[in-house]
């Protein structure tokens, strides 16, 4: 919410100020998404092979370490 504390802006001045604030917010959101996409590529967990976890049972502890 934006509140005018001092002065009496015209509708055009208020619209211009709100357009600047909205453009900065959109640019900030776009930069955040780009940074997030880059983080996925550098995530070390991405290189770990995905395999199913062993089903619970009496010998499940053996299959947690040895590759399938």
C-alpha cells in the first residue's frame, strides 16, 4: 500500500510514481527468478544419481550403502 504523506500530487504524478514502483518490483522479481534458475544448475545434489530407496525390511540396511 502506498500512502502520500506530504504534498498534493496530481493524478498524473501519482500514476507516474506508481508506474516506477511497479516496474522496479517486476524487475526485482525477474532477477530473483533468474538467480533461482542458476542455482539449480550449481546444486551439488543434482549430480547424485537418483534411485529408489530400499523398502523397509530385515535386510534393508544392507542396500542403503551398496549401489544397486
